[in-house]
């Protein structure tokens, strides 16, 4: 997954929601920084691991802001969720590189 990120509106919205929801953001930070500090971080595995938290975030977003008949996986497609996970992980890696975590 070493491609250029082309965000969609939905992926950016989900990313902002996860960034501003403490328990979701801290789960991804913990995942990335733990492997980064040990020196065994792999981007593809990090994105795959972050997908679990992104999926949980999509479900919470849908419950909080969606209609009763909205489906979280239709509101945020798999591509949107993958873009969101990649953007979140790459952002945390950049913060690790400059020493913020």
C-alpha cells in the first residue's frame, strides 16, 4: 500500500471523527507507536491493524450521526475506510519521526 493517498469526503470525515474520539485515536496511536519503538513496524500490517479501529469508528459514527436505517458499511465504503486507515497511520508515523510520540 505504498501509493499516494487520494482522499474522499467520506474518508476525511471518518478520519476527523476518529482523531477527535479519544478511545479510537489512542488505540491507533498505541498500535503504531508500540511497533515503531521496537523497530519492527510494517506499514501494510499497520494499516491492516488500524482497519479494526476504523471499522469500529465507522459504526460509532453511523450510530451517532446516521439515520436509523443507515448502514455503516454503505455510509463508508471499504475504499473510504482503507484510505482513512492509511492516512491515520501515515500521520502517526510522521509524528513518530519528529519525536512527538
